[in-house]
């Protein structure tokens, strides 16, 4: 009987070592590509002083893929200044094909993700309008905002690849189940031996 318990314990330890082995959780970090974005202009796009109701300002911004892999991207606008004025400003965003968005800056939540191949660029034409109906309560306010481009790499035709977040948790759970089964088996053997 001791020989059977010894053999069972040895098999259990080998299985436990195989399931919890960190070798199974290693990842090849050399296969990940790097996304490189170049924005033109590289500095502040809009610097407008003394804008009054009815005024407009137009600028062009380009995003260029200077990396080795293509990616999909989107654009967002984040308010970092006077929320009161930002919520009233109007914006038009277009590209070579036509109008992409026209409305309040605060309502802009991006557009459909666009693909950008290596060494290509995509240009956007932005026009900010200070609505004519705004009164003196907006005088002296400043609107500051960031235009943020969000890029995600393409791999094997997929939009993005999910990270491996499971790491060793499944191995630990399996090891726990094996320990539980071992304990139950030892308990049953002791009960049968005692009877």
C-alpha cells in the first residue's frame, strides 16, 4: 500500500511540475511590431487670438505612417480648457474625399477607423467656427483642446491582437485541483485501511 501511495505521490509531483512550469508562459516579444506616427505640423495646430462670433479658422493636419507595418487609426478631440466655450465651438473635418464630420466639437466622437499603409499619409482639413449667436458671456474665455490620434496595428488581417492575460492562473488552478484530488484519494485510502 505504501508503494502505491509513493508511486501516486511521485506521479502527482511530476504532473504538478509540468502544469506550473513557467516555461509554458513565456512569450516571444521580438515578434511585436512598432507603430510609428508622424504628425504634420508637429507643433500646435491652432493658435488664434481675439476670435469673435462669426469667425472661422482652417488648418490642415496630416498623419503619416513612418513605421514598417500598416495600422488603423482614429481621431478624438479632448477638451483641456474652458468647457463652456469648447461646448459651443463648431468644427468641420474633411479629407480629400469629402466631409467626415460637421457639428459641435463636444459631440465629435471619432470616425470609422481608417487604414494607413507604410510610408503613406492621410490629410485632414479642420475648420473651427465661433458661432455668431454667442454673446458677451463668452468674451475672454479660452478654448484649449488636444487632437488625439489613436492607432492600432494590423496583424494577419485582424484589427488588433488581444494580449495574453491568462499567464499562469490556469496552471495554478489545475495544480490546486490535482492537490485536492490527491488529498481526497489519501483520505479514502486511510478510511478503507482503517475499516
